[in-house]
């Protein structure tokens, strides 16, 4: 099961109740943005998305290890700098 992230919503003040009986608040949009996932959580393919004929394409990896690998991709390898290599 996937659990949603905790969040809170408040009702705007009465002055925001606009136009008509059924309209209570202005339209709003949600844009989820997560910046600090648990580094011990594991990223893996959901069991319902795989089968013997359709195995996962990637091995499971912890969020911390994934972030470490992605961070390393931002730095050039000094030995390969002339060739534009990336340190892994």
C-alpha cells in the first residue's frame, strides 16, 4: 500500500468566498514537492508491475544510495577531465 504524505489544508477567511451561493473559495492548485525523503527507504519496482516474463529492469536501491550516485554525477573525474569524464 502507498501512504500519502501528511499535509494540512485550511479554509481561507470569509472575504475569499466569491460569487454565488455554491462558490466558497478561490480555485487552488496543489504542486507536491518533496525535498527530504527517508534515506533508508527502498526504491524498487512494485510487485504488481512485474512477472516472470516482465522482470524488473533495475535492482532495488535505497534512497540514500541513489542520492549518493546522483550527486557524484555532478563532479568531473580529475583523471578524465580532458575527456569530459564523470566520476562514478
